C-alpha cells in the first residue's frame, strides 16, 4: 500500500472529490443554517470593528485609530476564517456519527489522508469564501484604507497557511473520535485556547511566559503577524519569505503528525467500540 | 464451488469495557466491567454461498460482522477475509467487502442519488454508467422510479433499507456482510430482497454472511446456518441437518430448544 499505481491514484482523486462534493451538498441542503452562521461571523467581525471605533471615541490612542481598527479587524476576520475551518472539519466527523454513516465511511477502501484532505480542503475553500463576503461588507463600512497594503504578499501568507491549517484540521477531526459525546465541546475548548495564545487581538508579548511558548508553536500566530505586516507595516513578498518557509515547515510536521494521531484515535475507537454501538 | 476460504477466524474474542455504578455508591465512583461479546471463536467459511448466523439478542452477531468489516479490533485471536488479516491488512480487506446494517445509514437531507454517488466515489465505481446501474438495482428491489431524486428523509424505513441494500450491491463486494437486512421490511419487500440476493449469487461469485432473526429467511437463503450465543457456536450445519439433528420441524424450534438450553446452562453455572 505504499506505492500508488495510476488507477489507484485516480480512485483516490475521485474519493477526494467525493468527500468535498458530499460536504458541498450538505451545505446546499442546510443553506438556512449557513446563512445564520455567515450572519454570526459578520456580526462578530463588525462588533470588533466598532470596538475599535469606540476606543477611538473614548480617546484611547486616537492618533493611531485607523491602524488599531485595521489591526483588530484583521485579527477578527482571520479568526473567523480559521475557526470556521476548525469547526467545520471536526463537525464533519461528529456529523457522521449522528447520521450513522461513520461506519460506512471508515469501512470504505479509501486512504485516511484522502478522506481528511477532502474534508479539510472543502472547509478551507468554503471558509475563504465566507470570509471574502464578510470582508466585502467590512471594507466600505469601516472605510478601510488598504492602499498601502501589499495584498499579494498577504494572499501568499494566507495560501501558505493552508498547509499547516490542514494539519490542525486533521487534529480537530480527532476530537470527536476520542469522545462521541464530548468531542464537539472539546473542539470548542481547543479553539478557545488557540484564540487565547495565537495573538489574534494582541501581540504575544502581553501573555505570560508559558502562553507565549504555546503561541509560538501555533501556526496561526505567524499567519496573523505575517498578514498584519503586509497590510499594516508595509512589508512585501520578499520580507515574507521566512514566514512562508516557516508555515510550510509547520505544515510538513503537522499533516503527518495529525495523521499519526488520527490513526491512533481510530485504532482506539475500534478497540473500545466507539465508532458506533447499536445494531 | 472452489475451495478458497472467504472468512477464517481463529480464537477471535471481543469484550467491551463498561462502567458500572453501584446503586448506593458515591456518584464519582465507577467500577470498570468487561462485557463479553465474543468468546474465543473459530470459524471457517468457504468462498461462495450464504452462511446464516442466528442467535439471541446480544449474542455477538453484529460484533462479528464489525470485526470482519474492519470496524472493531478483536481483543485476541486473528480474523482474515480472503486470506487478508482484518487488522494488519485492513485497507486491502476493505476493497472486498461491504455491509448492510440494521439501520440504513445515510445523510438524510441528501437525495438518494447523492448518497449513492458518494458511496460510488469512495468505491471507485462512479463512472458514467453508475446512475443506470443504480436505477436497475432499485427497480429490481421494487422501489418507485422517482425514489432516486428524493431526499432520504422522505423515504420510509423499509425503503431506506432497500436503498442500503442497493448501495452494498452497487459496489460489487466479494464478501457481503448482511446484518438483519430485511428487518422492518414488509413480506413482499422481503421476498424482493431475497430474490435479488439469489440472482446476485447466480450472476457472480459472492460470499454472504447473513445475520437474521427471521428464521424462515435463514432457512430459505442459507446453505449453512450457525447459531451463536456469547460468541460460542451452539450449532452448525445446513438448515435440514440442524432440524434433523435436534429432531425439530423447523429452525425456529431448533432456536427455541438451543436458546432454552443455554438459559438452563446459565442457571446451572451461576448456582
Ligand atoms: N460498541 C459497544 N460498546 C459496548 N458494548 C457493546 C458494543 N457493541 C456491542 N456491545 C455489547 O456486546 C454484546 C453483543 O452485541 P452484538 O451487537 O454483537 O449482539 P447481536 O447478536 O448483534 O444482537 P442483536 O440480535 O440484538 O442485534 C451486547 O451485550 C452488547 O451490549
Ligand atoms: Mg445485531
């Protein structure tokens, strides 16, 4: 099973598409929910934007008001994207548990990498799309000035961040496998921790030591600071090369690492009979 | 029929960890318990033919099916499908099997076809002829022509079960694991499923393990019937042989006699 022949490769590609297509069909069927979620992420991004406006009015750092606003908005927008990917991927597994399809998916002759990649890639594309909609609303609303920002360099950072994000997504998918009942709540808790340590709304330096260490290990930290540098601090693609390299390297560790952890959790679930019980 | 072995189990045992709380113990105190589903079980099933597995509720039938389906790992012993170990060579085993479980498991908001297409993609059979093949299968199972484009949640339980059967046939498995496939079907639908199974056997070589509580069905379809209890084989033979051996007119009476006897044995053991 290590060498892939061409027909086998075609089968994996077809299966990859099958997972993404399934997720797309589900989104289509539950579109009302999706609109609600979009509304939710929109209002949370907007409220952070207005938080910045409020700080400006209250006289806090009025000089740098636009900068502060952009700083916070970038954080909140990126967080809504990253957290939606995280949620969608772990949800994709727990969903199958409610529907009872999980055993069929795990029994199918498909590599686990293909399965998880299919789900992660869909979550990423869909998350980007949703964030683009929120961004399109936020730009005119807050009269954001992006004229001195290097959007190309920021996009490059975002693209490179996809790789470690797939790894984090795979780790998120492990949680509902570990505990049928509490997996979703665990995913929420882990997400909250990532929000705390990844420098979404403040620089890492304000955190106590151990949290800073955790923040340095999180690829989200570098994604956020890289994108802020491109949008706020006049950095260009050339300056971003170390960040891009670091993100890709983190992905190179996180994806295989995530697969190993997932494989362990799958084995444990099969040992303990956690996949499904009835029947 | 050739002499290839489809399923081979040697000393396969499985138990599940459960937690027990005493009636008046403290709320945080739980005792770990082991629920035995399968005692060490040896079994050989040659390729081709239908093997019926019967047994009371909780006798380990579904556990056995799940072990063969690579969904549960045995605690000890080894199990193989067409010579491939279900744990060490699980990915290869998966290419040869499919399963129908008691509950039809689908994405209920998705249409029947969307569910089928998903399965077809996972099994590498989603070519241009896939839809036609699925339509033919559904027709043979007596499902109305418009079923394919209706959301699964609008189908009755029996109809969903038939779609699940069609899904498993669509992927042309060599080993078909049927866990109470006709539970919840009306008598006509049962016959349609049984007829489809028979014609499938005529068309290509397939080995079927059929767990069922419908003993007439077991008698009608199976070349060999195995009665399980706690993973122990209580009886093994063709339906006619079993009736003769236990001096009973049909399998139901054999079942009654054997399960009654195991109850009596249980009582003896616990005394
Ligand atoms: N995932 C699980 N976790 C804990 N216990 C389990 C699990 N699966 C099965 N069991 C237990 O193992 C025993 C055998 O169950 P199994 O489902 O194999 O029986 P069965 O023969 O299929 O029964 P039925 O005829 O009711 O379908 C039962 O006591 C059941 O409670
Ligand atoms: Mg069962």
